[in-house]
C-alpha cells in the first residue's frame, strides 16, 4: 500500500470518528434545543452566545449552545461573563445508613 492510499484511509477513518454530541431528549416541537431556558441561566450567561439554541447534557450536567462559525456549526459550553461553564449541581448520592 503506498503512502497516498494510507493517508486517504487515515483521513476516512478520522472523519468516520466524528459524531454529533448527544442531547437529553427533545423539545415538544421535535427540536433538540430547550424550549425555555431557565431565567437564572439567562441572567448569568455572557453576551454573544446563542441563547435560543441551548441544550442540557446529562453527561456533564452543563448547558451547551449551538455556535454557527464560518466553517462549521458545533456545540460550545454556555459560559458566564467570567468564562466559567454554566452547569447544574451534581446530584449527591444518599448517605449510606451507618452500620451498627
């Protein structure tokens, strides 16, 4: 196999590995984006982010928004003005009863 064939094979495998990020459910209208972003999240979100196209991912308990760039459209973490990701608190596991 020559170098060109190997590069084409590698490029094909790299593209096949690209997958769309999973979201948690869909809105009632079939959209994957949240129909109503909580007001508390809107209040702390930095300007310049698309608050109409937001998803909540249970994988990391964070909000992500769809960014349409010049080359591709992708999900980016929704951030505060200070640059922190906007996430929900992780649910805490109930404490195990003490052994007697």
